[in-house]
C-alpha cells in the first residue's frame, strides 16, 4: 500500500475527490496518509480532519531562502514516509531540492490542456480568465508529473471540457473541475499506486 501525501493551499475540492475515490475503492493500493497545507486557514485542512487524516502546515515565508524551505519540506515528506506526493491546488513553487528528491513521484493537477494556459502566473481562476479572454472553445485539465519546468513535466492524463456561451471564469472553473479534474486526478493517482505509470524520454506510458 502506497502512502499518498496531498499538498494543498485552498478549498481542497481535488483533495475531496481523492478522499471520495479512496472511500469508494477507486484508488487501488493507495491511502492518503497526510495533508500538508501552505496556509493554516485552508478549508482543505478541515476536509482532512473530518476524514481522520493527519495534517501539517508549512509556509514558504517562514524560511529565509528556497533551499531552507525545500530541505524542511523534504524532511517533512520523508517523516511522513510519502511514496506519492499530490499537488492539489498547491500554490507554492517547489524548488529543485524537492523535485529531485521525489523524481516522478509528484503529481500535479492543472486546470487547462497543457501546453496551453500554463507556466508561471497561470494558476487557479487566472487560467480560466485567460482562456475566456482568448476565446477558446475547448479547455480541460491535465494531470502530470512535476519536473523542474513549471507545468512542463510528463503528462499522465488529460480531459477536454467545452467552453459555453456566457461562461464566466467561475462557471468554467467549476465545469472543468467537475468534468475533468475530479476524474483524472484520482485515476492518475490510482494508476501510480498500481505501478502502472512508466516515464520514458519525458513521456508517460500507461501500462
Ligand atoms: C484547481 O482548479 C487546480 O487545478 C488549480 O487550483 C484549483 C484548486 O482548487 N491548480 C492550479 O492552478 C495549479 N497551477 P481546490 O483547492 O478546490 O482543489
């Protein structure tokens, strides 16, 4: 059984999707053992507590430099015996120290079809604002492994979602979550926990 540590910063609806998937047996061979937040007020922490999952808080601003933060986070993740780390709306950039320590063991969910609307500055609602500004007709979500390039790691799964007339960023965000994020994130996590994801030449092969 693999230990899944979920990193959050906000509302935690993707965390909830993972908790629900674990309860219904959709996550095979994996268990959420800890939720780590960058923000002690995150509602995601409440979701964890209600489900009997241990919580920890670590804030970037409590460390003088990226290296100190990275070292502290790696220590925390090792203490929690993390096999898989999931970034579920985690808004702090991870430094190379963390990424190297957990190579191809960190999964992020991003609310667009990468490589569109991703990279630095593209997070949360802003992604949907930019997508609507551009007038795209199809958007979606991407689950990917994290490497040193922001939103540039190997893609595990993607799911497309239609943009509809009259969409606001908020309406589109919810549709992308419901139709894509909350589905492909638990599926990707389950595949990882069953050792069904192999990374070759920067690409993911689902076995
Ligand atoms: C989600 O839409 C997630 O894809 C996005 O933030 C939201 C968090 O919601 N993540 C990013 O933009 C990362 N670049 P949640 O806290 O309800 O899961």
